[in-house]
């Protein structure tokens, strides 16, 4: 009997399963359709209007995607845990205006300090959301709808009619969104680093995997001993910090920051995540997918302009994309379910 | 996502009720004591009695608007209003001004000065205000002429249009493709200017080599204007110049140009605030642009309102009134009052202005 | 009746400190006493069985061990150290690993990840090494001898496979104490044998194992000692070699089985429900049976055998691929519960909180929920008529509640079950499907529910009862249909139905021990 | 929104217990107490309290003029809040309502500008709203897609179609008589004439929810879709019709918006969905589904509307207003939770104490 633990000659999965599995899992990857759609879009646009992929064109495409990309990454952390943060636009606005104020109060502040302060400020705002959601155990949708208003109100009260302009900020700060490195704008590189870092965190660390577990089945996660509240709180905090980073970058890139900066961004961000294959009910999806979703959405805008297509179509196309994304997910999951059911039926 | 079906407590009701009412009351106390936008003039001057004027801009918290309203408040005090107020929406949508007009009607405000987001959407509400005895002064952006008593225009619409076409023609050397980046598609003032620009470009032989290839709208939103500017470059590779007859649009476009490869290659002019445009003029992105003194707009609007309310004028063609330190103004055809000629700003003179 | 009240009996051998020792633990939920005296002592290197009827307090005891519940009183020691677990993690850290009856996997995560969640093996840069994780998982499955792909996601796995994964998880934890709450309920004979050999080798390595099962053959085959519980109390502990099955059963039940269920003979009438060749791919196959008026037909079998699924398909909740359902001579349309209800069928589901009742609504509204269309005037609900009907039915079933207006969530489990019954009786049904009629109900109310069911049959209502409790099945049913792995494997008359015949048909591994 | 697509058996077996979780769980209340102390009643009290406060503290507030202007302002929210209440009670959501209204408005403008008879234009616009609702209903009820994701998609899609239809244009020259009717008042009461229609809609949804078998079923669906299907409720069909209703009422709101402001534009009513949801939640509807009432929601809408109007009358900046709206929303959900959290904590402490007492 004692041999059971060392017993080796049980049915071993075929060794080549690994290679086949790799191809299969590549095909299963939810990022793939987004990537293909993006590639097609860029290609078609380029063929019709070659200017689309000039150095400046590429730079603009990347810059446009940068801020939404960072926000989508943060939002994905939350959606994966079955939460949501609708207040990102308001948080971004507050931090962006805060960045302007900071430069105006202390023109010589080191740029790195601005990033740190901006992210800390964002993290604080995110922490308020997280604390309300996890301590009071109320749905994130309602809480962040509330803080969407509250933060926007604070921003208006703080800024009033005041705006800070690009000229009020040091040139090196603005240059971050102008200068390029290997053809990539500096802030885009920063965003890509963020995406990679968070992607590694989500797939390669235990706390990251815990987030998936929480979203997959919150009750099971509790039963399993995962500190659900703590993880969710930290996810809100991280999302806030990323919104803060996006706010600082916004101030670097755009001309003015004021009371209305970032209004209405929340739905674009959620849309980017959904298009990127993040399941709205948690448990699956990746930050890479969400980032690609963000790039796809912003690229559509640029493509339509470059193609001189009536820009009125843009929003409708975004809507169709979102619906397509969720229908794809649904069809895929139904097919898997059916396949599994039938294969098991054969086993019986 | 809102699946944490855990907490379904249904007590604490009294608590939350008390809390809700407390917040409401608190909010009101806060507003009664120190409302940011209300400044009661300290010395109601002779003859003013207890007349009140309220300014309703397109949108609060907009720098250009703030300059206009600064002049308006000054004018209101000098003209002898007992108090002047500024109320308005946080977003410049067509219908958002209506409830403010309604509240002012009910508050018994004597003069409502408004910059309309949509010429028609505010009409019914303004009509009710007038039947309640209020005088309506439109400024900056006109309403439907039937709905107001008088319109205080920056300058002669045609002049504004002409100066911008002249500037762009100079900057692009009299030939090439140009585009217009405007505010919202329904903005009354911008549309009128654009109409004159198009007429001028078509009729004036000096501009026969200039081709207007696109009109886009940035909705007076920094981000959107920025991206529209970017789109223009891509869609029209031969673009030589852009006219942006709106302060938000010109600043956003300047920001894009100055940070892109198009800096110095594509000319930009339009209407902008000197304080906002200063860095772009200095770094060479923008050579020259124009604007009137926005403060004068509000200033004259206040005096016009006073004259209307006192019955000195009716808004008919030929009426005249004195607008404080700016002297006498005459009402022109269609109830129009012109404030003054536009100023052209460039690297030499821009430091002399602070608004 | 034998009195083996050795409640103070610690480990019989004395000198060895038990690896886990719980003494006189009590746990109440409001007025409900779930556990009055939970006592168990598990030694390193033994497999210890815990037996008792449903509701004896086994699950509560397991939850205390797992750190999910905090006992109101009692002494809890692990390896001689007093412990008080505040949460699951602390229990896990102390070396206690629990496998639940119903596996709790994360459906979106891969199988390997489900096994290693929270302690994934790390590779370079301190990051999770997926390759190592998959390799380790594969090793575990090899050891268990099951071909599950560790890279697939858990969603869509059969209960048996989910159970295997739970076991793999616990094995990988190298737990000091392994608690298995009915792990074999959904496993086939081969899988059970495999599991047992793993369990034995774990024991030989010094792990203490607590094994909970209703299958006496397994208990006697596998375990070294047996602890019996009844009505939330510790009864006795025996060495397996020293006792017989009969002895254990007597201690478990504490009274004569026959007297428990007041089944009154009823006149059996015409066929009410006829199911013919019902199949659903992967769920059940070729199911045919009849239920007659006044007859109680029990659908027996192990959890996961497909009993509930058949009932749901008959009622119209789930679809089916082939077969016919005839009710009162008329063919029923699939997937339309509304038509089924109108035709005269009722369904008392197994999960009261999720399926049977709307917990936030009042007693009255729950009772009349099935009759939404009955008490209406011109399409509007007639509140008075509704309340009167609810009043009448609650009275008839003796639902104990302060008011008809109280939310049903304020009632005890037994009274909630009565509300569910009332709800269906109010529709004047011809056939009632009752899934696990007495699950989670205290012993007192239990016999009340049984009497009710018996009465209903007496009044000519056909009853299709699904039950996992063998005594309930044997005591109540006129006829027993036994299901295994999606098929009906036996149809037994009341006279032929006994523990052996039912268990034999339910498990392919001939369970002739009892 | 409380459905998961998971097919594995993930019943929260070890967590949920069939017994009651807390000894101090509130006892059910009887009829009168339920009505007087319910969560929705709180909103009604708050509304009354605020009305009294405003009438005393804010000059000119207490007048029929207030009634008129205030009601004209809240009508769109009031209308859409009705179907939204039913949808949220079933545990779903519809974020596309404002876009449907915008689409209707745009369509109406284009039709009228294109020379269509005004009544025909109205009818077509209403049908368009119904079609939009059917589209949502099809995706959510028939295909079983999550409502939150679907309606974020249609929020963009319908607004996009509005833009496609009317572009940047605005149509303003609607028949004077019609637009005048939309702002006219009933005699000297100050109550807008259109309120008659709005009341009809409110009564319709109120009766539907509270006095019909269909409405009774919605609560069951909101608590548990399983429990609902076990009592013979056709969950999919009910959902479908709710979205159709939502589309129809959103279209009415769009028509009202167009004619009240005499302006058909693509951006009409944009952002209104959040205002509607905020009001519905403030009115005591649980975002989890299963709880809420029409009177509570009406009070919620009026509370926000009155606060808005009163603050504007007192010339308080909109800045304060949006902050207060947000705080109210947060408070309305957090306050009960804090209460029960405190009870939970007390319970745990009591148990702990008795545990240690017995242990020693």
C-alpha cells in the first residue's frame, strides 16, 4: 500500500501534449481577436492613407492610447475581482489639476517627485473607494458612482475657473510626451512598462492570482482563506495610483488642466477592458488584453479621421465592438461547455 | 460585479435618514454662508434701487468666461445694480442652462445676461423670464433674436472673420489648404464667423489660391480639440494652416503643433487669450492671433442691461446708452451692440496684456 | 440499546498526544443548536471515521476544524497546543486540510492553479513558475492515477474530477490532519479504491485522517477507529475491529428505524407521470419510470448520480435531448415550468434558500408566489384573497411564525420547508417532486415533514422524492428507483428495498457489507 | 446582474449555513411598520423634511412656480426611473437609456426637418425606442449576455447612431403649438400639463410592480433567478419585456426633451443614465435586486430634483450640488451597512467573551 505515493506507472499524459497545448492555448488566447482586429484596422488604414504610419502618425497613435491604456490596466484589476471603479475620470481630473497646482506652487519640484506625489494622491482617492467598498461591503458600482460626483465636485471647488496651461509647467515635463525613444514617446514607454509590470504581477505572483480567484468565486475565495477584503482594497488603491499616474501624464501631454479634465472617461475605460476580453463578472481576462482594447478604441478614432470617414460613425463602431467582444466570449464559453459535456458523456 | 450579496442589513434606517437630512441641511448652510459665485455689491449706487443682474455663461470654470464675467461684475457695480450673480452649468450642453434661467425667473432677477449654448433651447425659458418682467441681454453667443432684448457682440462679426482670414493668408503666403477647428457645431457666434470666412475666401480674389478643406469641432474641450487637430494633419497632408476661432481650440491646437513634427510647418491663427497663448507665440508655433478685450464684453452687457431695465432703451435700432468708462454705445440693426475692434497679438505686444 | 457513553474517552492508548483533539465544542446559531458536544481525538497515523445521520452535527464540527466557524465553547488542541482559529488560513497553517463534500474550485482558473492557489511554486525572480506548477500537478494526478489535464480551466469539470482535484490539493499540502467530508460520494469504484490507497499511504507516513462517510463498507474497510455522533452530541468511539455495523447503526439512530417514519399505506391510483427514454448528453441517459397517484416513489442514489437533474428536466427547468414526459395523459412541453405547474406539478427544490424561497419576501407572499395568477381581479392581485389563502395554508401546515408578514428568512429551517410545501399545496397539485425533503432540518420537525408527505400521498397526490438518506428512502417509499452515473440501475418495490439492494445498485462497488 | 455563467457546482457550501447567521438579525416587521420604517420610507421622510426646510429657509421656494419649473426639470429622470426600478429589482441594469432618448430625439429632428408629419415623426421615434429596447432585450434575455456589459455597448451604439442620423446639426423649428403645450401648466397650479402623462406612466409601472403577478415575479427574479423559475416565472421573457418597456419610456423621455427644449440634437440627455440610477438607488432600490418600491423611487427622484432646484434658487454653485448628490448616494448605501457591521461586531465580541469565559 505504501507504494501508492511513489507509484509512477499510472496514466501519464502524452509528452507531446505540451507542444500541442501551447498552440491550442495561443488560439484560445482572448487577446488574439483584439490583436487581429487592431492589425487589420491599421493595415487597411495604412493602405488607403499611407500617412497613417508616418513617424508622426505612429507617435500620435501611441500617445492617444497611452492614458486610456494605463486607466484600463487599473480598471482591469478591479473588474477581475468583480468590482468596478466609475470614478477614474474624476480621479484623473483631480490629480491632473493637482499636478498643475504643484508646478505653479513649486516650479522647481523634481519631475520624479511630481510622479510620486501624483500617484500617492491617486492612491489616496482610490483608497477611499476601496475602504467604502470593502468596509461597508456595498457594491462598487454604487460607491464609485457616488465618488464620481464627489471627486468631480471637489475638483470644481478646488479649481474654479482656474486652469493651468502647458506653459506653466517646466519644459522637460511637457517633453516627456514629445520626445521619443526608439520611435516610442517616453510616456508611452512608461505605460508599456506599467502594462508589463502589472501583467507579470497578475500572472506571476500569488497576490495577483488571488485577484483572479476572488473574481472567479468570492465565496470560495473566503472559504479558502484568501484575504478578500484586503486584496480588493489594494486593487482599488492600485487603480487609484494608476489613475494618478494617468493624471500626471495628462498634465504632461495636454495643454490645460482644470475643473473638467477627464470628464466622462470612465465608460471608455470600462469599454476598453471589455473589448480587450476582460469578463465583466470577474475571474478572467488580462491587463494585456485591456491595454490592447484601449489601443484598438483610440486607433479607431484616428483611423476614421485618417480615412476621412464621417467621424459620427466612430461612437457607433465602438458600441458594435463592445457588443461583438461580449458575444465572442459568450459563444466561446458555450462551445467549451458543450464540448466538455459531450466528451464527458462519452466517458460515461 | 456587485455580487457581494452579503450585507443586506435593513436597519440603521433612522440613522441614514438623519444623516441624509443632515447632509442636505449642511450643504445649504455651507451655501448660505459662502457661495463662491455670489458677491453682493457693497454700495448700491443712486438710482439703482434693488435691481439685480445675473450672468449665465455657457459654462462655469472656463478661463475666457472668467475674464468676461470679471468685466461684467465690474460693470454691474458701476452701472448701479444692487447685486450681481453668476450661475451656470458645469457642462456646456444645450439644455443645461434652462433650469438656471427658470430659477432666476423665480428669484425675480431683473436682468439676465446670457451666453447661449444653443440659440433655441433656451428660448422658452427666456420667454417666461421676460413675461415675468426680466430684461434679457445676450452676450458673446447670441440666442434666437426673438428671445432677447439686445445682443452684445464682441465686434462686428464680419470684422472678426476678416481679420482671421487675413492673418492666415499672410502666414501661409497666400496659397494652400487651410482648415477650421471650431467649438461646438451649434455655437452661434462661431458659425456666423465661419460663414463670413467662407464668403470672403470665395469672393476675395486675394484668397483665390487658398482652399478651405475641412471644418472640425473640438467642442471647447481640450482633449477633443487636441485630437481633432491631430486628425486634421493626418487627413490633410498638404494642410498649410488652421484657423481656430475659439480660445480652447486654438490653445489645444497650438499645444499639439508645438509638440509635433508640424511645428513651424503648419500655421495657426484664430482667437485666443494672450495668457494662454504666450508660450506658443514665444516658441514660434503661432505668429499672430486676435481677440477683443473679453472684459469689455461683460462690462458693456451690464450697462446695457441697466439701460434696458431703466427703460432708457428698448433694444431698437438707433438707441444709445453710456457704458461707463467705455463711453457711448449705439444699438444697431437687430438689437446688436458692438463692443470694440479686435486686437492682433504677436511676439512684440503680447506681454502688454494680462487676460 | 447499548450505552457506550465513553464521552470522556480520549485516545484509548493513552500515552500518545493526539494530533488533533476537540473536546465538548458547542456551536449555536441563534436559537438553533448545531453542535452540543463535539468531541473527537485524531492521532497521527490513523484513519478515523466520523459517522452519524444527517443533522448529527458532523458538518458543523468539520467547519470548526476548518476555521470557518468559531465554537461558542469547548477545547480545541492541535498537537497538544490550544488553538482558536480566527479564519481558514490559520487552520490551514496549523496543518489541517479539509476536503468538502461539495468542492469549491475557482471555475476560471486552471486545474493546476486551483491546486496550488496561494502557494504556487516560485521560479526565477520570485515569480510563479507555471511550468513547475503544471509538472507538480501532473505528478499528483499520476500518483492518484487520474488523467486530468492540469492546464485546462476548472469550469465544466465533473463533480468527480473536482473532488479529485480537491484531494490532490490536500495531498500537496502535506497536511498533518486531513479531513475528508464524504469524499467518495461521487466517485466510482475504481476511483474510490485509488483514493483509499492514497489515504492509506498518507496514514503510513503519519498523517491523521478524519473520514466522514455514509458507506459502512468503506468505513469498515478503511478506518482504524469510528466515532459516532447523534443530534449534535458525541456518542462513542470504537476500534473498528471491536464493533459490528449493527452496533454502529443503533448508536447512530438511537431508536428503531421503523418507528421513525410514519408511512401510512395509501391507495395507489392511476399513472400520473410517465417518463419515457429521457436523455441529456453527459447528464443522464434513457430514464424511464412512472409515478402513480397516492404513490411515493423515491429516487435514490449517490450525490451526482443525476437524480436532481432528471427531476429538473421533468419539471421543465432544464432542457433534455430526447425522450417524452407524459403528465395525466398529456405530453408536456420541455422547458416550460409555467405549463408544468398549471398542469398540476409542484417542485420542492433541494436548496431552499436559493431555489425554494424568496427569503426577503414575507411568508404570505412566498406562499402565494406560485399562485400569482389565481388571486387576481382584472389582472391585479387581490391582497385580501392572497392573505387569506396564505393564512389558511400556513395554518394547515402549522408554520410557526409571528406573522404572515414576517420575512421568511426569520423562520427556522423546518418552518421554511413547510412554507415551501404550503406554497405548492396551495396550487392543489397532482404530483409533487420533493428533493431532499429533510435536509438541514432538526429531528423534531423532520418527522413532522415526513408525516406531511405521507398524508399527501394518502390524499392521492403522487410523490417523487429524491433523498440521500437511506432510512428516509426505505421508510417512506412505496417504490425505489436507484440511479447511478446518469442511469436507473434498479427499480425496487417496498418489499425488496433494503440497505443492501439500494446501496448495491447505487455503487457499482458491491457494498454488501451492510 | 447577479448571475454568473459558471456551470461548475460552486454552491458556497462551506460558507453559507442553513441556519441563521446572527441571533440579532432583525425580526420581520408587520405591514404598517414595514411601510413606515422601510428603506424607501426614509427617502420619503428625507424629501418631506427637505421640502419643509426649503420652504422656510429659501425665499420664494414655496410657490406654484417652483412646482412647475421643478417638475419640468425632473420629468425625464422621473419617466426613465420607472422601468429602471423594475430592471434593477430583477438584478439587472440598463445604462443605455439616455442614449436611447438621444437617438429618439435625433430621429425625431431629422424626420421633422425632412418634412414628415409631426405625429408620424413622433410615432416612428417611439417605435425606434421600442426597437432599441428589443435589441437590448434580445441580447440580454435571449442570448443571456450580462446586462451591464451589453448596455455599456448599446450606450455607445445608440448615441453613435444618433450622431450618424443628425450629425452636428440641431433641429429647432418644431410646431409652436406643440412645444408650447410641453411647457404649459394646468391652470394656476403650476403643474405642467404633461405631468398628466407622466403620472399615467408612474401609475402604470407602480401597479405593474406592486399589484400584478408579473411584478411579484420580478422580486423573486431579483432574489434568485433559480427560485423564480421554480415557481414558473419565465425569467427570459420577463426580462425581455422590461427592456422593451425601458426603451419605450426612454423614447418618451427623448420626445419630451426635444419638445421642451425645442431642440433635437444628438447629445440630448447625455449622461442622464447616471442621474437616473443615482435617483433609483437613493429611492431605496437595492442594486443586488429583490428590493425597492415605486413610491420610494419617486421620492428619490423628487429629492434630488428638489435639492437641485432649491440650491439653484439659493444660487448655490452646481459644484456643491454634484458633491451633495454623490454623498447622498454613498450615504444611502453605506449607512445601513455600517449599522449592521456594528451589530455584527457586537455579536462577535459577545460570543468571544462567553467563549473565553467558558474556556477558562
